[in-house]
């Protein structure tokens, strides 16, 4: 999500506080993706205007994908 200082912020959905600030959106997405994998949570990526650009859920790699015939 865009930060007030022109950078990018990563925060948990249930929190009002920023977890970490980054200079670029790419850095914020990378760190956020790693956190979402560790915490098995959904990552929501925002545009500069605050609208949602995309969502990503960590995939459980312990089981292979099911064959849906």
C-alpha cells in the first residue's frame, strides 16, 4: 500500500500499524509475499491510488494439486 512519504508500506490486514516501509513497490511486494508464505495468509497488493491491484494466497506445497477430471 502506498505510504505517506512516497514509499510503500506493508501491513497486516487486521492491524492499523505498518509492519515495514520500503522505497519501491517491488521490495514491498517481495517482503510481503515472504511474510504471507510464512504466516499462510493472503497478500493484497494495492496501486498508488489505494485500489486493489491483485491478491495472492500462498500455495500449500505439501500436497500436489488435485487432478480435476
